[in-house]
C-alpha cells in the first residue's frame, strides 16, 4: 500500500516538518491532524495519505486498521531563479522541490503491527548483542587455553639487595638496619650552594 508524490513545489525541510507529525500514526488520526494544520504542505500530504489508503482499500483493507509505516521526504531538482540586486546585478537562488513516498502498514487486533516484532521487543537479544556475547565467550576461552598451556603464574621474585649494602642493611644502602629501628632512620643533611640558596 504505497503512494508517491513527485516534484512538489515545496522545500523538503518544510515538508519534513509535517511528515514528522504523522509518522507511525494511524491513518484517521494523521488525516485529522493534517486537516487542521495551517500549512501549504498539509493538504498535499493529506491527499497523499488518503491516496495510499484508497490503494489499500482496493486490496480489501479497512482504513481504520492502517497506520503510516514509512514516510520519507527526499530532495528533488531545484528550479533556477534569481533575485534582482543593486547596479543591475542578480543573485541566483534555487527553489527546491520534494519527492514524498508513503507506505501504510496494517495494525493487528492486539495492537501491534503485522510485521514480526524485533527480537529486542520480545525481550530477546539483537544480532549485535549476540555477536558481542560470542566474542566475549571466545576471548574467555582463549584466556583459559593460555593459562592451561603456561600454568599458574609464578610468584613475583623478591627484590635483590644493593651490592654495596652491608649485611642486614636495607636494600637501598642507606645504612638503616632492623637493629636501629628504635633510633629511627638516618637522614642526609641538606646540601647548600645549590640554585636559589
């Protein structure tokens, strides 16, 4: 149940404002909205939807069970015109035309559409989510395989003592041993003669 309107003398931006009002609405509601709308394109769009509904009635569909499933506005060719300017010059402008395509769907008595709902609407997973889960499973399987081959991780080795440090001193060679714990660490005196002193 489709209808198409081509080379409409109206800019696609202006036509698309009206199209966004009636997308996914039932046909009687869309026609009622457009009948009360004070725009030039409203009557054109109303006639187009009524034509698509008449096409559906030829295929033994009731108008009350139809809704606007697909409504797209595309840019057509521009009509070349010009505006007069100072000193005998003219500025060229384009008056754009529009191509409008409408397709109607049939409502099921439960309130859904006749088309199969998406998996996400049923509570299932979409294809994108399934692919992400499959990639995650493959990654975990790969990590498990690597762990089996290499074995458990070895404990980290203890740090080596500084070669100049004496036995019992700290590894950095500062001269602080566990025996001197009561005295506290030794500190280096502040050097003088540097920049700014």
